[in-house]
């Protein structure tokens, strides 16, 4: 069975991009609703800043206009929150992921880098 890092690198190869590491001590912005198992699961990656990976993860539909919607979480804890997102974490800034049972949509969105 491939390691998590091998799985992440394979995901990047599948989409034709160079991996950008997301070490376990970096943080993501995550919505508390991720634990509610709503579908779909969304993940977007902005530029890395300080001790953040640039990833924001939530479930459901639109992100509400609430400054407290996302809370910081170390990547090392994502396996208990939403393990499905782990293979995508080395996608570079400017990428989006939508996951649901039997569904995967992954694409580059350069507007995230503006």
C-alpha cells in the first residue's frame, strides 16, 4: 500500500502539476461542518503564508459570510476530520477539489492567486 506522501505525489502527477508539500505541522482553515459529513466536500488552496498550508476545507454548499466559519487545524489532525482530502494536499496553490461519493472534480483556478 502506498504511503500518504506517495499517494499525494501520484495525485499531482495525475493532474500534471509539481507537488507543493503540505507538512503535517502546517495549518488548514477548516469548517466545523466537516465533521457533519455533508456533501460535497470542498477544498481550495491559496498561497502558503506563515504556518498555513493555504488550504481551506468545508462541506455543504456556499461558504457563509461569517469570519468565524473557518478554524485553524494542523494537517496532522485531518485524518480524523476528513481523510478523503489527504491525497490532494500537495496540489499547488490555485487548485480546487470537490468530492462526494462516486464524484471527484479537481481543477486549477488561477483566480485564487490574485
